[in-house]
C-alpha cells in the first residue's frame, strides 16, 4: 500500500510520492530555547520521530532537520532579567547565548529520555546568518521585500506583493491580524513581517550581526526557510510542526520561500495540541503538566506510549489517570515480550493490518489496536500450552518501529511491579536513552561514560539486538 498523509495546505489526504526517489526529506520546527520544554514540544518531536521511523521501515532513506531558534526576543528578555539586581533565579548574569545553550541541552535530555532519535541535522539559527542574507536579497531583487521606511534597519516582507499570501491557512490578507514583530511605522502594511530586525540600543552587541541593511538579527520566520533550503534543497517532501505554528509562522515561511523562487514543501503536516481535561493548558490557572513532571510519575516507556498514542492530528487530552492507563497497557505488552525473548528475531516484520494503519496517514490508534490484539492472542496461546512465537515476533516488530522496544526493560527477567523497581527503572531507562542517542551520534566517549556511571552504581548493561537491558550486579 502507498503511504498517504493529510496535507494541511490542500486539506486532503494524498499519496506520498518522494521528490527524490527512494528518499524522504523532512523539516519540522524545533524549539525556541528560552525555557524548559512543555509537553507540546515533546509531542511534536515524537510525532515526527514516529513518521521517520515508519518511513525507514518502508525502505526510504530519511533525512530529518529540526531547527533550534537560539536568538529571539524572549531569549534576550530573559537574559536581561538575569542581570537585574533583584534577580533571584539560579543563573544570575547569564548572557543570552549561554541561556539558550543551557535550555537547548534541557530539550536534548528530554528528547533522549523518551527515545526520540536525534535528527539528521539540528541547525542553530545563529549559525546560518549568511544563508539568511542571501534569501533576503533574493526577495528584495524580486520585489517582495524592502528595507524599513523609518531607518530602523528592519527589512520586511511585502505581503501584498505576493498574491498567494494566505494560501496555507486560506485567509484573506484583509482579515489577518497585524504582524506584531516590529513597530508598524516602518511598514508599508501593518501585516508585513520582519525578515531582518535592526539592532536596538538596549540589546547586547553580541546579539546582532553586520548586514547589507545595517546591524541587526534575523526574524523568526526567515530562519526556518533559510535552514530548510540549506539542508534539504529548494524542493523537499514534508514540512511539519505543531498546529499552533500554521499562522503566522508556517504561512510566512511558505510565502517568503515561494516568493524567492523555491518550490519548498510538498506536504505540510501539523500535529494537534495537548489539553488538560478538555481545557487549554495555562500556567495562570494551574492546569499544566510538563514532560519532567510526567517522567517523575512514570517510566519513559509509559510517557512515550501515552504521548504517541493518539492520532497525530487529533487533540491529546491529559487526565490525572492517563499515565496509569498507559502504564497498564504498555506493561502488558512488555511482560508478554519478556516471557518470549528466546522466540524473537531481529528480522521480524509487522503484520499487514498494522502496516495498513501506519500507511493510512499514520493511524497510530488503529496500529496500537493491532499491537494489543497480537499481545492478547500470544498470551492466550501460551496459556493453552501452544507456541506464541509468531505473536511475539509480530509484537516485537511493532514496538520496535514505534520506538518503544528500546525503552522496555527485559534485563530482570520480566516486569517487576514494585514501586522501588519502577522508580529505579525509570532513572536507568533515562540514562540508557541518552546513551542510545550518544551512540547514534557516534559520541562514543559520552556513551562509555554513561555505561561506566551505571557500572559504578552496580548496574550491568547488556547491548543486544532488541536494545539495551540492565540488571543489578550480584
């Protein structure tokens, strides 16, 4: 069956035909590293991790790019706050670039803890200023961008010069909100958005670069277009991110890239939001839960299973019982596999009905139904004294392609349901996930250091075809 995905730009499910035969090139928006990740960041990264894993299973060479926005108004504001005399935080007098790097590492640890593979490339905005200059100049030369009218050093995209502006979200320009990224006095139209932002006297000199239009820094939307073009070319397969990015971010990316002459993305894929008992999460009313809080309550395996259990386009609604329900479901699968390890082959293939679900716009709920059906059938066969090898291999193939196998614990001969074991396993699995990420990146020194850290605590690690397992040394 041909893979089919919903394209947000056309509002229809279409056959996936690679731009480059045998390849899939995917760009999805990463974090603005101004603070710790929220659950929406992690869900988005997990969705595109699931997509990349499935495409690789289907035989494609997959290239993924997830950017890091490491300069931004909010990053600069938080850095400035840390220099205030009455600042009471943990990191006083922290330059913007240090703050950004610190939170970039926090995001990396969260991704690794849940077994999210590192992208092929993870470019930082500050490392691609020349590419941004080139894109801005192309837009100016084509009549779609102009230096600000107030000598501020800003450069804007002229939305009325591009007749297809609004195509992604199907909006009329006159119905759009004003772009809030700069003082409108320098704009031809208040909806024009900033490609380049002139340096300001109250911002650190290190937060700006010399440019043909004056010293300044890039606009948010420009960064992604420049980096997508550099790593994936002018025409690639999929651009993705959270649904909240469709406007203005993705709308503006599409406009500036196509106005510059690029074909850009064939598909736009957007994952749904995470809510709390049906309500939008809000710190002001206290109905939020962070990835770190989830990992305090449950093992990485359980958290990954939960965050990846809904259809990627649907809302994922969190309730206080959600992680317990996820734990019961996935540990039943884990326990079944732990009892049939000798039957498992690394070459096992997923069942056809699972594959059909994944090919059909990555229908994870239907795929998980197949997973649990095979687990029940395998347990029934074993209880009847029959071989469960067929079911065990199918189940293993499914959890492997979903990125769950590497977070399972088989080293203790089965699942220990004690609170103490679950707490220990949660900590060890987080370290093993980071170690797996280091090994994937061929950072052998870090991987060895993590293994030595566990060994010093009396934990033996065994690397095998089904991932890494652990046991307490006797």
